[in-house]
């Protein structure tokens, strides 16, 4: 009787070992978002139309602003906080000089997450804590269903709510650069 050989698979993991950034290279390109937080793999479903429409309009708006030495980058693009913590924001603004082909390895200047029912708690909780600990100066949460924008600024190592605007209210951003955001214009 022939012997059956054991062939290692991409899904073989050492029991109890945390996932690392190296494991992300083996994840499928299936539209889902694969992120790591302290060695735990977090998988999110592909975004829906309202999310993508809001994100596209925000990218166009920020991209048209005078960003100077900064670059607006739409996800998926990884931000590495450690060997075991790698996130993929919906949108980020970073110094052009810091951008690498595969991922950003320093804190971006701004991170934007567009809320979705499947990721709301992750964006408001875990990701917020990682961005805060990672020293990201500004964090925006955009809710396309309300529509609403919540702006957080890092002060003394903690996020503080700077402003929340909804509907036709305008937010005159100065960080990371001057731009006006009206939530209704992102979704209507």
C-alpha cells in the first residue's frame, strides 16, 4: 500500500501561535478585507454600494484639495503598526515620502473609516484604539446611512472628539489640510 505524504498547506498554523504580517501574504484575493490586531486575524466582508459611493466621493474631494507633501490613498493599502498588527483603512492621508509599494510603515496623518453595519464596532472600538496607540493624529468616522462625520484628534496620546457634523452641516477641516466636508454631499 502506498504511503500518503503530508503536504504543508497555506492554512497550516502552529496551534496557539499568533498570525503575523507574513500570514497575510497567503490570504485570498476574494474582496474581503484581512487585517491583524495583536496576532488575531479579522476578516470583513466586501463593502456595499453606499459605502463605496461615499468613499469615492470623499477620495475625489480630498484628492482635489491642495495636499502639499501629502498623498491621499484609498484602501486596500496596509498600514503596519507591528509584526502582529496590520490594518487596512478605507482611506488614509500620509506623507508622500513615507509611502512604500506594499504598505505604510509609519503612522499616517489621517485615517478615514466609512462605517458599515458589519464593521461599525470594529471601526469605533478596536481600530480606534490601534490608531490612537499608533499615533495617528486624526481619525474620521463617516456614516453614510445617517449621513454624519465624526472627527477625532489625538491630544496627549488620546483621541478627543473634535466635532461631529450631520446632513448639510459643513466641517472646515484644517488637518491634514484645508478642505470642506458636507456629509450629505458624500451620499446624495
